[in-house]
C-alpha cells in the first residue's frame, strides 16, 4: 500500500469504502542515473548531485564522482563506503555518475532464516518475484554471521574501464554483524542499462561498515519487497555522445559485479 500525507483525505474516503488505497504513482518509480554500459566504459563523471538523487527516492545504491566508493541510500540518507572501508554520510552537493533509487513502499514482507550464501539468498528471494518483467526494490534487515563486501577507489583521468578499476578493489570480510541489505532485482531485458538480476549493497547498523555485496550468510532477517513497474532514466549529456551505449557486456558485468 502506498500513501503520502497529501493523499490523506482521498485515502480516507477510499478506505471507508472498504477498498485498498491506490498506489501513489509519483513514488512507485525506479529512478536511474546513467547506464551500466556507460559505467563499464569508464564514464565516472557525476551527472547529478546526491541532493537531487534523494528527491527521486529514499532507498538505493550507486557510486560517486570518479568512482569514489560504494553508495547506499537508506531512509533517504546517502552513505559512502570509501576504498579503505570507512563509511560516512555525504554532502548533498557530492555528484553521482550512476545510481538507482526509489521510494520504498514494500508490498510484501517475510522472514528468512539460515541462509548460507548469496546464491542461496538469491534463490530464496527469486521465488517471491512473481512478475519477472518489472523491477523489485529489496530491503533485508537482519543478523549476518558473515558479509563479504567490496569498495572501489577513486579514479583519476583518463578514467580506466570499470573492469580495470575493480582489479584494485578492496574486499572486507565482516563477521557477526547486524545490518541491512539494500538493492534491486532487474529483468533480463534491462541489460545495457542496468544489471540484470540481483544487485545488493550492505550497510551495518552501526553505520561504520558496508559495501557492494560479494557474498553473505544470513542467520535471520526480515525481507521487504517493492515491485516497481515504472522506470525513469537520466542520461549523461556531456561526453555521452562519444560512447557506444549499446551492446551486451554481460561477461564484463559478471566480472565487475560478482
Ligand atoms: Zn554495487
């Protein structure tokens, strides 16, 4: 169920008639900055600010100008995990080359227990993705015996391709940590624009650890899913015309994301 304050009266009337409230269409949109193929090609110049990004959603993931670490957006706060593993909140002026956000209004929640790998987690989640042709925003709050995360270092120009930049990624093995997985599932047909399948980032409850998730074990958690059928994309303007934004880069993407 979606609602926001401005819809109070309308909502009251509808609920009184015993019907469920309508989704607020302005909230139920997956917003995206740039394309995954642009990022793969080394397009790391920010195209909008974190302040502008959080006007489009309160949960999500991405990276920062110059590929300066991993982004987690949670409860409308933007967190940056830098390559040394430190987590900080950022200035609203910090620029963003690639990100996805949405306003999180979960339609389904369920418990999950005793998950031994990211593969197993994805298989369990997969059973709940009823419509394979829409996006899902995912939030999992839980207790994790282990989470393997990575972050990337800020790059300097001329920017290398993403596959080369991540060769120097930092990997952190967290153990016995409470926290939140945040991310998305995208349909197969999204390739060239985004990562088909799952893409998850992690933020610890203490807000001191996190990153792009490479593997995890989950003792127990609460999963919330928000299926989203609308999609808005902001393409880069400067320099984007010189890139080849098409093509299937799934092998390169696998090397970079998994
Ligand atoms: Zn990521």
